[in-house]
């Protein structure tokens, strides 16, 4: 791998080391790229970007914790090469847990062995679809944890002779796979999203956080949903939340506010327009940059959205990008992310997205879905 001047060196971060299959001696550690000549971090390294944004937040007296939800389908090729569901059972059904008990047990044991801090495992809505929820952590650790989990899922699924697809749309007639991102922010006074006098207990800083993240969301979507088929999932009235609105516990809102519950779990936000093709280091680095801007340039919180935005008739509600072309345009014009990333990383992402757009421009939706279904997506498309 070559930089503009001299070579790059990929170095493992020992602090991220985890055993993914102890019996086989299979382990993983996150790698980072460094300039060989100067010894400095490579400007376009995604993990360095995530770390750097976290350090910048801390200098401003802020900290962010994040946790992902990860959906995938367990499949095998049908006679025509299309994906076929492997584990029977209805949506969210206990029957799927019974049918897939051996798989679930092996997977959860492997996740524990790999030190993956998972909170919940359950059948999802789609055929042979499952979901894992992870505990909130520092952004760098949250991204590392997601990569470890994807590797473990792939490893265990292949041991059963099956495949795991993290595609945003494994089949046109199936629901898509989401990768929702939950996060909260604290300052020296405590959590921004609770213990205040605003709506739902929001502090003024919490209102500014929601308003800022919401306004900047189109540029983030290019990193949160970076595949062409991501936009076959982001459709109205499907809980994928393609409208640029916020709401309390509203599953059709792009930014979903989840207040403090009776179990005293912390209030937090959920960004729903995320799928498993996202690179978590890029996504969390960009989110931290936008949070910083939201605090420096505070906006007024708009009214929350009640109900499904797709059903509103009397006025228009802004949509998030409806295609990768639109998402790339939003990222290209995002001055906050350009400054945070620097021209090398920002430009390389635009080039990568343009390549993805060009790759599928002559392909039908069916061909795009078929191509993406079998990709072993671990670190994300970009």
C-alpha cells in the first residue's frame, strides 16, 4: 500500500486483541495505517479518524458512548442461486428460536468467548433473520466490538454449512437488514438528554444536540447507508425512517429519542438510517464531529414528529437522501465533515461512493440485490 509520498504500514492495536475462536487459535486485532517515513498516522485512516474525533470531544468537555443493533439473515443458495431461508419460524417468533436453538447457543457462546458485550439476541421480522444488540461503549471500542461480532457470526454460521448476509436488502421480497446506532452524550454537568426542564426532561444542550444531529443527518447517511441497495431498504412506512424528523419513541423518525425508562436506563438517541454495510469507524467519527458542531453552533429544536411522516398530507416533510447519488451529494457539500476528515479522507470517500454508483448504474434492482447478498461484509463497504 502506497501513500502519496512513501509507504504505509499497517499496525495492529494490541489493546483491541480478542480471541474469536480460542480452540483454533483464531484471533483479531484492529489495524491502523501509519506513514512509514514520518511515523505519523495516515490522514485517511478511518480508525485514527474515529479516535481523533473522540479526543477532540474530550477536549471540549464532552463524551459520547454508542452501541449498535445488528441484523442479518441466515441463508443458503437455492437452486437458482437466490438466497433461501434456513431457519424456519415466524416474525419475532419463539418457534424460530426453537428451530435455531443449536445455532443460537453456539453463536452466543462464541460471542462470549470473544468478549463481545451483547445485551439481547432475538429473531427479527424477516425470514431466518436475527438481531443482536450491544452494550454502549466508547466509540472506538463500540466499532471494534461490531467488527468482532460480524466475524464471529460469519465463523459460526459457516460451521453450520450456512451463510450470513449483512446486506441491506438480501432479497427484494424480504425486509432489509438494519444496523441502528444508539448513542448518548455527557458534559461536565451530566447527560444532555435527561434531568432537564425541557420536553421529556431534555436539557437545553440536549435539545441543541437533537437539532444539530437532525440538521446534519443527510451528510451522515452517505456513511450510514453506503451501498446502492441501502436505499431499497430506506422506504416510507417500513420502520427504516427515511424522513428527516425526530420523535419520542417514534420508529418512523430518523432520529428517535428514547427517554429514561423505569429501569433507570439512560436516555439516548437512535439513528435508524444505518445498515450493516456501514464502516463503524467512519460513522462514529463523523457522528462525533457533528455532535461537536451541534454544541458549538446550537440550533433550535424543531417540533417533534407524531406518527408516520408518510401519512402527513397538509405539508411536506423533508426526506433523507433517497439514493446513493443523493447521499454522496450531501456528503460532498458537508463542510463540517470535510473539515473534520480532511480533504484526503473526505475525497477518498467521495471517490469510493462514486465507484459504487458507477458499478451498478446499468444493473437492475434485482441484479444489485443479488450481487450484494453474498458479499462477506465485515468492516463496511467504504
